[in-house]
């Protein structure tokens, strides 16, 4: 592989980039002294990396001002690289802040895959095998550059996080480890067919925001990026970002109306119309099932604020990677939605300092799992996930009367009974006042008498029937404070016709569902649905209430990005229907009651 390695351009580096640290940075501890600091930043713009004959990938390389050879931090994805360093609050700005890394003695390399922007080659389906091979070549290229000491690590969130386990499986020699945030491992069931249904809301938003002709042609001079960074990364962000976040749902709807490129639209049509099975989906399956090929150290961070994206991949990677157990770490942070994604940069730098500089900063002694507890607002340390010593807590829904009434959760099965809710497709026409005669969700509560920590996998089992051949079930748990304030905790979903458990793909945290072979319901005949909700550690205090809601639409139960949650609407259920929950021993929610944990950093 070759690259066009020019000297730093004068105009490109006239104004130094301003770095940004926003969002959670450290999981309950304070690292020891940094390996390097105060080294500044300069850019080598548009370095062209040969990936194949006549195909080169475009990369922006940010290096310390101080001459020398440094470890490289690579971020690789399908997105435009043009505003990654500018601090712009865009959904694809997930590489971290380059000057934060260079100041600490790292070269930060942001690479665009084939077909996007200045990169050559054809635009192809996302996360494909050629991209993975190109990623491995980029790693080896970076290691051979005069500004690199031969060691490479990976960093990034979402798409930039998904690509890391993919390439780590190939074991490029220069790769020493990776730090991935908000990621998936099974692209079919975690993204394309979440809970057995396609995701037009997410894909329309994602494609309209990132893959329009404008994005493919976008070119922002480094000087302008630097100017922008002094605005977006200034202390004023604490004033304007909360206001912008309140309007983010409307902004996202605006992106859905943007027209992607023709090839991107064809991909959308394939996802919605054809990709109903693994064999028919054009999206690669992902590394789940082959994570044992990964041998390098890593840290994986889970953001509990996601439902139908990035919900279970972190747990799959942590459980099934081939990396030695004392060389892998899991962090479950607070639910958060911030743009750009600047979260966890200091945690990553502490990990990288330990890994490639050999710094004795305390990272080697960090417990394998650290997790944020809602309610207590602190991080705790444990040796593994699920928590050693935790015990199952089964709570059984019991009918409290009319469907719209508040029902109860009990610690033992009660008398048999049923309650029903109306399943109405998203956007469907109903008569004015419909909600006065039919409820579209069931709600169950349990009062808390003593302080209780619930941390670990969350499983819902429902004895369910419908008067249709299929429907959709969405469930959430929540915490109701003494003053009545509600906080969403966990969410999960299932398509009843796709209820067969895929044991081979399941993990200790996720019940994988076999979507390939639907089994239509027989109207009126109960079946058992078992599915997982996203874990959210929580401490419940006396006087509070644990709530369980069951419905058939995500928009009836989800939160929004204004409250730190990225949870997308779905075109479900497929039919108008009346769904029935049958109370009894087969209907329960199972949580994990945690032992007294150690506080992180203690």
C-alpha cells in the first residue's frame, strides 16, 4: 500500500483545532499520570491510501506538533470525514476530537471507505467484507508511516465502533487493541430486522442524514474546520446544546425528508421489501458467532439509552471474544445522547496509555466490569457480567380489573386472569376519542419497601394471544419516584409470529429470536413469548415504584433524544388487533437482584 504523504499545509494548520471533551469521560475512577501531554495538533489532510489497484482511500491524519513517532488511533467508517474534526453536532461525528488524542501523544487517523467523498472505488452495502479487508490494510499502512511507532489502536462509536470487532477478527499484526462504544455484533437482528420487523424510521433518518449527494461531494477545508471547532467546542456549548437537543426529534424528521443517492434508495428498498431472512438480507451478518477470533485487548462501552440499535452487541462481545478475560473490560454508562460523540475519550486514552506506552496508570487493576446505577448515580465495580452472586427476581403481572386500570406486579403467581389492549398500526386512522374506549397499553406496578438494586439481564415471558395471525409487542420497565417523576429503564420488543428462540445465537444477556421462519398465530390461542429487554442497572428506594408497560407500538413507550435516549419509531403492529395478556405462572418479568457492590475507584 502507498499513500500521498505531503507535508502539513500552511493554510491547513494556520488556526489550531480546538478539542472537545463532552459527555461522560471516566467510569468512576481517576487514572494516574498520562504518558504524554501538551503535544498540540497538526493535520496532514487528504492522505490517499492505496487499497487496491486504482482504488485509494482518503484519510485525514492528525499528528502531534512535536516531531516524533507515535501510536496511531484509527477510525474507519462509511461516513464523510469532512466535519469530524469541526465539532459539528452531527450524527456521524463519532470519531472523538483529534486534538484531544494528538495532545496526548497519538496520531489520529480518520478514514473514509470506498465510494464516499474523495475515496475511490464503488459505494457498496455497508460493513461488507471488502471494507473489512481495506480496514486491515489501513492499519498496516499506518504502522509503516514515519509519524507512527508501529503500534495501532482503534476508537469510535456506532459505525466507527461496529467496524472494530470486524477487523480485529482478521488480526492485523500492528493492531494492539481497540476501544468501541455503542456497537452491534449481529447486524441482521440488531439493526435490519429488530424484534422481527424492519426499521424504516431509522434507515430513512440515517440515510437522509449521511448518504445524500451532498454528503458524498462534501469538501470542508481544514482551515474552516478549525474555525468551526472554536465555536462548537467553546464553553458556550453548555448553553446551546441543551436547547438544540430539545429540538432534535424535529431535526431528525427533517433528515428523513432528505433524498439519498439512487444506490442508497435501492438499498433502503431491499432492506424494507426483501431482507426478511438472513439469506435474503444484503446486510452482512456481522461478527457475532465468530468473536472468538478476536485476541487483542479491548474495552467495550454500552449506552443503555438505545432500544432498536446498539442494544446487545457489547454484551455479546464481552462474553464471547477470544481475548483473555483479564484483557477485556465492559463499561455500562449512563443513558446519554450527545453530539458529537466525545464521550469516553479520557477513558480510552488511559486504556491506550496502559496498552501501548506501558504506563502504570492503574488501568491494569481496573475491574472487568464497571456500571452506572440509576437512582444511586454512581459507578460500581464487579468481576464479571452478569454479576456474580446476583439472584433471579421474578415478578408476576396480576390483573387489577379493567384493562385501563393500574395493575400489580407480585412476587408469586396469582389467580389466572386476562387483560387486553388495542394494537393499532402506527399512523393508522382511528375515530376521534378512540383512546377513551380502548387502551393501547397495559401498566403494572410494584411498590418498593426496601432499597433494592436490580442489575443484569432482563427477561420478559408473556402468555399472549391475539385475534389476528400476527402483531407486535413492546415492553418497558421504569422507575416512578416518590414525587411521581417517571424514568424509563429497560425496553424490548418481539413479533409474536417470530417467537422461536435461537439458542445458538443467544447470550447470557440476550435471548436471540429466530426471525427466518415465522409461525403465524392461531387467533385466540395463547402462545408463550420470551424476549430480552435492554439492561439498565438501577437502585430503587423505599416509596418508589417499579413499573412495567406492555403495548404494540414503540412510539407509545419510547423516550427521545431530548432525554438521552435514541429509540426509533417502527411501522408496527401490522394489523388492527385486540391482544390479550394471560396472567399466571408463564407470565412474568425476570430481573437480577444484585449483591452489595463495590463503588468504582474505591
